[in-house]
């Protein structure tokens, strides 16, 4: 909207009004950080074993031997899901036989945990896993809980933009904050896993909608130079701050219901922001509400100590300057030529596997060596330098090599984890952190890179399609973590290999750094192999028709 930018240029870029909007909108993202990753502690799985009832007629020696040993992580530990058949043990105990010497334990019949489980309280006092026994035959419910949260995120990302276009940025921002906070509070009173999971899906819808609408509102209010800073550092770093607060809350509050209550309370502090954060003047103008937009701009000028013109927007001029109705784009336009289809498919794969790597590493923090709370905090802290490095790379280096290099770094160090000796636990955690750093930096750069590849007509559609691929990646990421129950290194081997492969694939995408945004399909940059074909075609055509000049893109 060129006339809007010209009409509001007198406000400056970084006055008191802009600073207030920048920090308040960024601060509204903080609850998203701890709500988005809260499942790490809400659904934590402590060590567990079958309960042996006190009423079982077993001697102390037979009671201690009632749980078979199994090999896990190179060590023999008590089984989590099986015990020796208690009826047989009671007979042996009554006959005065001793386990091991008189009775060969390996030959005894096993049975499932018919009387439930006893859980270690060393890490968690209670979680939804201990509340509803989501272990052994029901352990599939734990990753499904996380996946359904991200299904909610997928649904929310679809509807949030449309709702904010219809009803206004500010209204939907605070509505989705209320959804996230309100349904998180209702979750506290869940009476079953099914109830908790359905509510968690709705929380996911509110969580991403709040994030997306805050992002849109900030980019529409702030000037161009501050807008870049807001979208790359402001939003991301405040998300990381919320993520860092999560293990702090969880460390001191180890009951899942009380933890959820503590994570819900900060959302209430956003209520006063209703009277401070303004509606987007750009959206008001698009709705023909010029007087309301003028009132916001004049208030901003007063806050910045700058005199405002008596009339900011001439209604007739604004109506005349509205662009003519553009050609409608459809999803198939992302595949209309071989070049754009290749870029689209590669972009979808890039977003999908980067999302798998990011969320897979973030959700696996309890499985790392050492303290689960410290690991989660480190996983959050490493995001801050990753965002800063991504911002610096975007300012000065080619997109293709920046994204590929950080993905290759992240994937390769995660692959090396399997080679680290068991006694060097600190080194393996350090490698995971370095992997998280690389993947996070790449993830934050994808937004800018994706926007620069597509022409105006399909740019929003392309961002929506690749964002959907990212959400699908987050939905299956919990199952990558789940594979660790079968082999500790399997999740890292898969995530590392896929991240390295997608990093190599990125090198075949066009380079957009320093190029103007394409306005049409003809102005799109070419994939590397197609660019060579275009040059050959251009040379051949110029020989056949010397009057026509063909310049390959």
C-alpha cells in the first residue's frame, strides 16, 4: 500500500509508538514458547515397573526377584512391562525354594502388569502418563497426544489468516489468546486422556493463531527497517524466552496439573494489552474505515512527539489508488511449469524435514543424558544465538549456501552422536545442541528464502503450502522420538540423515540474494539444471533469429 507508507512516513521508524508495539507484540509471544513445548514435561514418562501387590504371598527374596531383567542401553535393568507369573512365584515361596539357586528364573512364565505400575518420582511427581498409565500397550498414546496438538496447530494456521482478514487483526489476536489460555485452564480438570487430548488440540489451534496474527499485526504497523528486525529477531527471541521459562516452571512444579495452572496464569497478563495495542491501520483502510485509521496514526504521532497533518488519508485518492482486481491464483499454479513445480516440490520437502528435525530434537530432551530440566533449558537457550546468526547470514550471504550450510552442520553432528562413547555423555549432549543450533538457524531463514522465490500472484499461496508441509512434519516428529524406545540412536540417525540430504538438495534451488522479488512467472529464478537448459535454448534461439534478444534468467 504505497499511499499508506507515504502518508505515515512522518512518524519515523523507531519512535516511542513503534517501540511500544514492537515489545508488546513480541512479549505476547512468550506464552507460545512454553505452551508449544509443555508436552515435554506434561507427558514425561518416568521409569516404571510392574506393581507386585502387598497381598501376594511372597517372601522378600521372591518379591525382589519378581521382575525379570532386560537389556536396555547396554545394561541389564528391570522390565517395564512384564513380571514373572505371581501364582507360580507364590508356590515356590511356600515351598521354601530360592530364586536363582533352586529355580531357574529364565524358564519361568511371564505375565503383563495386571495390577498396574509403580513409577519413579525422581524426575516427575505426576504426569499424564502416570495419571492414565500411558505405558507398555498404551505407550502409543503419548506421541499421539503431541501429534494431535500439532494437528491443532495445522488447523489454526489455516483459519487464523482468514479470520484476521475478516474480523480484524486485534480482535482475532486477543480471541486466540483467550482460546489458548482458557482451554489450557480447562485441561487442568481433565478426567481422561481422551478429554485432555481433545482440549490440547484446541490449545494448539489458539497457540499458532496467536503467533501468526501477532506476526501479521507487527509487520503491518511497523516500518520497513523495523519490520525485518521484528519478524526475524523480535518474535523468534521472545518465543525462545518463553521456551526457556518452561523448564524453570517445571523444575519447581512437578505435578502436571499445577504446572499447567502455572503456565496458564501468564496469559492473564495479556489482558491489559487490549487497551494498548492498536488495530492495524492498514487493515482498517482496506475495510474503508479511514477515520479509525487516522485516529490511530494521530495518537502515534502524539506519542512520538511529532505534529500530524490535519488530513492523513484522502478518501477519494485512497479509493483511486486501490489496485485493480488481480487474476485469481489456484494451488495448481504452483506446478504450472516444470521449473516452478520443481521449486515447489523441493521447498515442500525442505520445510517438512527441517520441521521434523527441529521438533524431533526439541521433544527428545528428556531422552538426552543428564537432567531433563537442564537439557530443555539448553535446548531453548541455543535458539537465541541461532536466530542472531540467521539474521546476520540473511543480511550478508547467499540464501542457498546459508540454509544448506546450517542444515548440513545440524544433520552431520546429529549423525555423529552414535559414534560417541557411552562414558562421554557431555559430548553427546553438546552434539545434539549443535545440531539444534544448525536446524533452528535454517528453519528461521526459510521464511525469507521462500518469499523471495515465488512471484507475487502465488507468493502467499506458496508460503501457505510450505507452512502446511512444516506442520505435517511437526505432526510426525513425535513418532521419530518414539523410535528411541526400540533403539536409542535410531531417531538421531534418521533425523541426521534426512537433514543432511535436504541440505544437499537445497543447493539445487535458485539463489535469490540480491535479486528483486519476482512479479510474474517469467521473472522467477530457474533451478540450476533448468538454468543451463535455458542458456542453451537462448543461444540456439539467438542464432536462429538474430533480431530477437533472449536473456536467460
